[in-house]
């Protein structure tokens, strides 16, 4: 069963990740460039900054995201779904836009500092905490904590001795994803870190695109994959070892006690305020092309011409459709491949880790390297695919699959082994038992993971820009295109388009979450 | 219900494998020729007068042109070098003189590419700021190191930004191989601000852009930025809010050429010829904000009114740029970032 489940994910990984990467390395990697790059004087500084900002960002995200993750997983309150959507949205907006809004909000003396980078990373990645840790939290039975409380444990003791140990796999999963994201951070570091603070990813892109030094970029890319592969391997071990099994059930309730009624809304309000501030700045900018308020940007957003004879070549409606199409395809691929992979990892117990770590690797590989690898691999029949439109959503799926896997696997691992034995004893065939006990339980985290995948695709910018594209551009690319022009109106239009993207992604997330909630109630 | 989802999932998986295995459709049509024009990201793919001109070309010649974009100019050239001989398209638009030599070393073109446009990278100034403060705006590179312009200038990192590189090249052209380092030491001492990209410099730091919260009245941008400020101003304005320091400019030339390995070399050559001809060239100023290479093309009024073409911009041989770019970028980083 495991080989059957793992076949498609494994084939996809080999075909669309390992093969292009291997081709590129075989083509450009020379011993001389390896020693040249590894011996270059600035490398130590870049590695050091990359590693410590990632560690600090991860720790800060875990600490700050804890409260919102808990509240959103455990409490029912009006507007919960909307809050969940809004918390997720920054994650999928293009960094260029949120980064620009962030720049406007941060005081001047924080510009170009590592602190600004960490703050922005927390802002972007709280979504990972809420999604991955929240998915786990939502299945920890309430009677467990209630029992501990009855036996006299204080809420802090319950957290420390009951909840945290159970949460550990999900916490490790979230931490490794956030670490990967911040380690490979590109847009945020470029925009907010200033020229002195450079990550490995920025250095790779710089070498490949502005210096024409593709072999140098490839060497650094390998270095990054090796470092991150080791980290992921190590953390995957912890996720397994710490996994605890228990049965699911309904876990959300309203805030009841007086203190709950005070701090639950406080957490929600604070989280919303922090998330919406940069988005508010974004909205404001769309209504302020020049020095005063105006609707021009919105009015001319879909117009053929901004002034007689002048058009920008950006069609918001067409971009919207392009983005939606990419998102749909990326979501289907991620859900199918990620779902199968998660079941395989869950069933394989020991060797699952290999697939798990393998699927994480694309997340830690520089988008430039994958893009260039695909370019020179898929260039002759029968694999002359480099001009195919679906290569873009496929690239998005490569990045999104680990999220689907991370959403599903912890839930699978939490299923007690004896449940399947019980089902078999009661007369179910092994396949039936597996289906009833494990597969059925993956729908809910799978829906959440798929929604997340669609969101990632909607906002994806880095990989997309390295692939050659025909026809209309997706929304993030169109936004970037507008941001890069001189003049009030294109600038404000970029923010208007970003507001549209924000509204759209919030809606999609809200719908995906509704499915999740309905399913949870039905089962 | 859930069983159906499982069935759908499996079906989709199978369908996807099918999609992957029979994805490409060959597309070598006889009859009218379809060409692919590879360009940098800011080249519009549909819906502008430039694209209308290409449609007119297709109607006249039977040569249809699809535009594909391949990243910024640096990315585009890197990709072209990797795929030299088996290119992604038939014609490439927009290799500039800072990358031309690298492109030619990579043997991406069939024959020599043709120059199609030019533009200048210059220090722009916020007119109002200098009026309000009773200071003359600077006009030369030397001016920028003088005390009255201390802490006023924002530039881009030459290793991440193309105008940033052009400005560095202007200083190398002016002060020579052994003199530019001292110039940048002085500029650093005079409080120059460095950012990663043109966007950040122009919209976050520069005070002259509409609606900007920036405080620096001097920025490295383009000679065509003032007319763009007029064209896209809201509400409409009669005069440009920004001006150009004429003796700080570096000239960027852009080229188009037939990509080596094309299946349609004749049609591709015809397209390159068209790109350099009047019907296409006259649409360049208001679409890409660059100057047509053909001096007979009539410029739009905003360009003649608000954009002065610098009379004596700095220039540099493409070979020299290519041979030294990396070393200069590294030296620059040491000077500016200490």
C-alpha cells in the first residue's frame, strides 16, 4: 500500500524537482567555482546573518503566534472564520506590496535593520502557527484538559504538562516550516533589511540574475539545500518521536468564564489590529495617488487608457482570471499529491521520513535555481514543456505541498494504532479499516491544507518571475509591474490591485475554512 | 460522500499524469509564421499601442508575434545564455549595453543585434524642495559631494539594481579606474543613502514622487521620470514636479536581435527590422519611457517639454563593463558598507 500511495508524489518530486536541479548542477558546477565561492570573504557573514535571523524569527513567531493559534483553535466566537482568514492573508500577499506598506508603518530609524526583518517575518508567518498548530490543537480532546483541571491542575500546569507535550509534533512542524521560510527569505530581506543584511537566497538571486554568475549561484543553492535538508531531517525525527496518539472529537466552545470572556476577545482584537494595520496602509495608498484623496486609481483600473493614447497594459480582470486558474490547478495538484504523500508517510512509519523530507526540499531550494533548472531540462521533445502555462502552477504546488503534508501528518500520527486493529477485529477488511480510520480523518486537515495551497499560489511571486510567461500576468506580477513605474496613477493602481487580491484571498480562505468546519460537524 | 471524494482524487491523479505526458502539442504550423518575442518583464504583452503596432505588422506580413516575458533584463540574459542555440523564442528585445557583451560571449544572437532605443539614468531632484530651501539643485557629480548637498541623495545598490549600476558606471567613466573609489568615499562621507531597488529609492525615500513620504530630495532615476510624473499625475498637472541634473547621466542603450537557433531566421530578421522602424519606434516613449533610436521619429509633447536629452552623457564600452562589473560592484560594497 505504501509504494502505491507514494508513487505519484515520488515521481513528481523526481521529475519536477530532482531532475531539473540535477541537470543544472551537472551543467554549471565546476570544482573551481566551488572553491571560489566557498572561499569568498563575504560568505561567512551572509551565512551567519541568514541563520540567526531565521532562528530569531522562528522563535518570535512561535511565541507570538501561540495565543492566536490557541484562541482560534479552541474557541467559537462571532467572526472566527473571518479572523482566521485575515490572519492567513498577509502570508499570501506578494511581499513587495506588504513590504511597502510595512515600510510606511515602521518608524524611520527601524528601516534597514535586522529588527524590521524579524518583525515582518513574524507578521507573515503567524499564519503558519495558526494553521499548522491550530489544526492539531483543534483535535486534542477537551475532556483531557478538563480532567487535568478537575484533578487540580492550574491552567499553566495543564498547558505545560498536558497540552504542550501533545502539541509538540505540530509545534516542530510549524517551527521547521517557519525556519525554512525565513532562512530562504528574499523579498522581506531585500526591502527591509538594507544592503548590509543579506541572506543566502538574496545572494543566489544576485549572482544568477545580475552578475550572470550561474555556477556561483548553483554552488550556494546546493549549500542552502544541504543546510536546510539537515535541519528538516533533524526536526522530522523530533516530530515522529514526539507524536502521541489520541481519538478526535469536538473541541471548540464559547468563552465561558469571566477571565476567558476578557482575554479571548483581547487576543482576537490585538491580532486583528496587528494584521490589518499594514493592510489599512495599503488601502489608504490606493485612494491617495498624489497628495490628496482620489478615486482615479480605482476608476482607471479596468480602463483601456489612463490618458488618451496611454495605457499600462495591465488588465486587472484578466490577471484575476489568470491567478484564479493558477490557484485552482496548484490547489488540486497539492491536495492530491500532498494527500497521497501524507497517507504514505503515515502508513510507512519509518521510511516515511525520507518522503517527508524530500517533499520539504523544494521549499528550501532557491526559486532561481529551480526555474533555471526547468528551463534547461524541459527544452526538447518529448519534455518540451518550458513554455507551458501549467509549469507556473506546478511550481506553486512544489512550494505548497509541504503545507498540505504538514497539516495532515500530525493528525494521522495522532490516531491510536489500536483503532485500526479494533476495526479489523469488528470485521472490516484491512483496506476498509484503513479507509475508515485514517483516510476519513484526513479530509478536514486536507481541506485546510488545500485552501492554504490556493492562497500560496495566489500570492506567489518569486518562482513565477523566473519562469518565462506568455499571455496576461498573474496578479502579483501585474502588481509588481505597476509598482516599477514612475507616476502617481500606476503606483496607486498597484495598491488598488493589491486590495483586490486581499479581498479575493480572504474570501477563498473563508470558504475553505467553512468546508472544514462543516466537515468537522458532520463526522 | 467521502468515498466520492476519494474517487475524484484518484481520477484527478490519473488525469494529471495524462496531462503531463501529453502536454506539449508540437505547434510547428505551416503557412503564416508565428514568432515569439522574448522581452523583459516591463514590456507589455497585450493592450498597449506597442502591441497594436505588432498586430499591424502581423496584418501586413503574415508574421504573428507573441510576446513572452522572462524576468528583468539580467534574468532574461542569464536564461538566454543557458539556452543559447535552443532559444525560448525567435527574437529578443531589450538587452542593454551593460549586459550586451555578456550576451554576445554567450553566443545568444544570430549575427549582431540592432540598437532599438536609449535612455539615460540621471540624478533627479525635487524642484519644490530646492525652491523652499533656497538652494540651487546640483548639476554635476562633483556637486553631490559638496556640503550643501549632504544627506540629500539616495542611490541604489549597483549589484541589485540596474539604475544603481548605471550610476556607478557614470562615476567610473568620469573619475577613471583609480579615481572613482575616492569619489564614493567622499559621497559616503557626505551621507549618501543606499537602498536595494529603484522602487524603494524613488517611492519610499525620494520626496519628489507624488504621495511619497520620503524626505530625500535627490534620487538616482531616469531622465524620462519627469515626463512620466506629468503623464500619470493625479490630479493632472502642467509642470513636472521633478527635474534632472544634466551632468550626472549615464546612457543606457537597448538592443534587439535574432536568437540563434530560431526556426524562422528570415521572419525573425524582418521583425527586428520592424522593431527599429518608425511605426513601432514612435510608440516607445509613452509606453516604455525610452527614446526611439530613429532620430526622425517625432516625440510626444510631454517628452519635448519635460525631458531634456542630456547633451553629453557618460558612456562606456560594453566589453569594459563586462570585464569589470563584478570587481567594481565588490569594491563599491566595501567602500559604501565599510
